[in-house]
């Protein structure tokens, strides 16, 4: 199983520093990750909150 990191949109605070929300998930392929995201209308939900996915990258160990 591969690991993928999903990034949300970047937010800029009062100090003009950007931060973004990210979550690492396990899947067999990009297609599997995209299918899961599309089934939730582009949202990733978790017990800590939810965010709209803007970028996906494969984690290489």
C-alpha cells in the first residue's frame, strides 16, 4: 500500500504567513484516492475537521 498526502487550500494569517492543512492516507493508487475524494464532493473528513483537497502527492519513503 502506498501513502499519499492530501493538502487543503493555503490560508494566510495576519502576519502574512501561509499554512495549509494536510492529511496522509493509505491507498493502492492515485485513482483510488481520487475516487474517494470525488465520492465526498472533494472533501476529506476526519474527527479533527474537514477540508477541501487542493493537491495530492505520493509520499516516498
